[in-house]
C-alpha cells in the first residue's frame, strides 16, 4: 500500500515540475519578447530621430529652431535637447 502512495506522490511531483518548467519557460519567453520589442522600438526611434535631424539640418542652422521643429513631431514631442543635439 505504501508503494502505491509513493508512486502517486512521485508522479505528482514530476507533473508539478513539468508544469512549473513549462510555465516558467513561457513567462521567460514573454519577458524576452517584451525586452526585445522594447529595445527594437528604442533603436527605431533613435534612427528616426537621427534621420529627422539630418533632414532638417540643411534648412535650419540654429539649433533651437531645429529642436522646436523636431518636438512638433508627435512621435518626438518628448525628446530632450541633449537627445537631439546628439545627432545635430
């Protein structure tokens, strides 16, 4: 009788480990995807800001004027002067 109880306990533990591992991997993949997407979006924003500054620079020699034009863009309305100056 004790043998059957031990086997049931072992199967329960194995099932718990397997389910825990699967859930853990799933959560890990979700976190990894979130981080990857965030990083990709940040890089895309940086490249876009760089391109925007490069395209405006020939027409605006004054940095403040260029900065004001950049922050009028809805996507870049919250960038700092330091972020824009990086590409100026």
